[in-house]
C-alpha cells in the first residue's frame, strides 16, 4: 500500500520535481561511495596542505572581530560563519559545511535545469542535468573547504535571475542577479573587473531606460558588498583592494613559471626559493605596509618580465593553460585513505575527471570559434537568448583565461564555468515560439 502511495505521488509530480529528486539521489549516491574519504576530510589536519586553512582563518577573523583576511575576502567566510560559530574547527564544523555545500550543489543543478527549460524545453534541460551529474568532480568539491561549490551556486543563480529578467522585465530579478555577482566577487576576487563592468552597465541601462530610482539599490548593493570589503582592507592593511591574492598568485605561480622556463629549473624548487626571497624582503614589516611593499615588488617584476622575458611569459602561460586543460580532480588523485572499493580504481576515476575537463575545454574553444565565425559573417540574430548566451560565453572565457596565471590546480577553476557551456549548448537554435511556450 505504501509502495503504491509513493508511486502515485511520484507520478503526480511535475517534471521539475522529478528532476530535483533525481539530482538529490544521484549526488547522494556518489557521496555515499566516497564516504571513507569524507570521514578523513572532517579532520582539521587533513586540510593543512590545501587552501582550506586560510579560508578557516578568514572565518575566524570575521566572526571574532569583523576583521578582513589579507588573501580571503568576506564571501566564503560569511558562508562558513554559522558552522564555525557553532562548532569551531571540530569535525561537526566540517560536516555541517559539507552538508551546506551538498545542498547548494543540488540546488545549483536544479537552477541549471530551470534556466535551460525556460529557454528551451524539458528534454534539453534534463540532458544538461545528466551530463553535470556524470562529472563526479562536483560532488568531490562538496566535501572540501574550497569556494568552488558556493561560487558555482552564486553564478548559476545570477544567470537564472538574469534570464528571468529578460523574460519578465522585473527590476527585482536584475538587481538580485547583480547582488549575486557581487557576493561571487567576494568569493573569487578575480571577478572584480566583471563586477565593476556590470555595475557601470547596470547604471547606464537604468538611466537610459528612465528608471533612475533603480540606481539607488544598485549603488547600495555594491557599496555594502565591494565597498565594505575595500574599506575594511584599507583600515587594516592600508591598501585599496578587496584581496591581495592576485599579487601572491602572480608571484608564486606565473612568475615562478617564467623563471623556471628561463633557467630550465624545477617548478617546485623555484617556487620554494622565490617564497624564501619574498619572505626575506618583507620580513619585519607591519601589516599596514607589508602588502603595499609586496604589491610594488610584484608590479616591478611584472614590468621587467614584459620588457625582457616576454617569450618566457608566453611559454609559461601556454604551459599553465595546458596544465589546466588536461588535469583532472587532484583530490581524487591524492587521496590518502586506503579503501578496497575505490583505491584500486583511483587512477581510472582521476582519468574520468580528466576526460570531462578536456571535453568541456574543447567545447568552450569550439563555441568561441563558432561565435567568432558567426560574428564575422554577420549571421548572428541578436535577441534575448543570444544576449544570455553571449554573456555566459564571456564569463566562461574570462575565468578560463585568468586561470592561466596559475597551475597544478586540477579542474577547480574549470568546473565553475562548465554549467555556462551547458546552457549555451542546450539553448542553440531556440525558436521564438518555444521561448514563448516555456514562459
């Protein structure tokens, strides 16, 4: 009787509800498979070699005296604040953070479905969901203290509300989309230029549309988000930036690659040597001067590379792009727990994530080529669907290109734009009639 009742309830659900259940079940099943590694990832010491410690430090600073971290902006720290306030750095902190990230992953995948369905149809949206579910990297990142899942949710939600605005023309959706971009910028500061461009475009649009009053909430959003972060950074570190991570990334990764290519040295040895040099140059400096000096050193080194070592910079960038193209999920490759069901297949699982990563990069490159050809031949048909596709492509390109300053990060920087590529692919050749029927 209960079986028939459950079956009746399932068949009575609409397509969206069934897809949501599918998303939760598949992700939960994959999470169950990696249960032994999740148990290990709830220990503080497990995260010491990774970026997680700096994110936890940023959360501690935020919750103790609302103080900024020099490298990690407020975005992800706010997300981790509740688990940290409840459990500090105990195992329960990690469990709650992972549960929150798992929930966001499921909701993000559902928003992906809803976005594509609104622009196309149920079948295409379902295909996109299945493709996303097949990439285990998304689930792997739910049980690690990294910004990827939270950032992914913010970006998909931003494009979802942008799509709603294009369909229904409600200022609330456009402002909410911009607010989500601002929060995403506080998770990954590399997005700051996109955020500023969005703000300028938004104000210009409201002015030209004679919606002057809508400029006020837009200004409040960027002031309370980006402005507050800059104010706190200046108060503590005497620097007008939302984060100093860009300087450190350029110095430790891109400039290290240039030096290693120029002198034919090992990357790891070169990085260690350069870290020691930077520490010696900035030793004894106070927080209010340290990061300004560091910024000046990196700026001077960048100028010197552009003037004298441009060919090695090109080599370094090409090598970084190659690394980001063919590398899989490094957390799978570097698992430190022996499990009789997973360990024997660790190489194969890592290989699968490599294949997914390479496929999406190839798709991104093809999309750029296709849109460039269409632009040259003037065969594009500007409409609301094209506008959203174009913005998605610009976002994916921006993240992929800026990731070229780093290396050995696996597919971390690529999974955050993979859903954007899925939306573009699944909304090709959408007719106006189909758009109208899905509104």
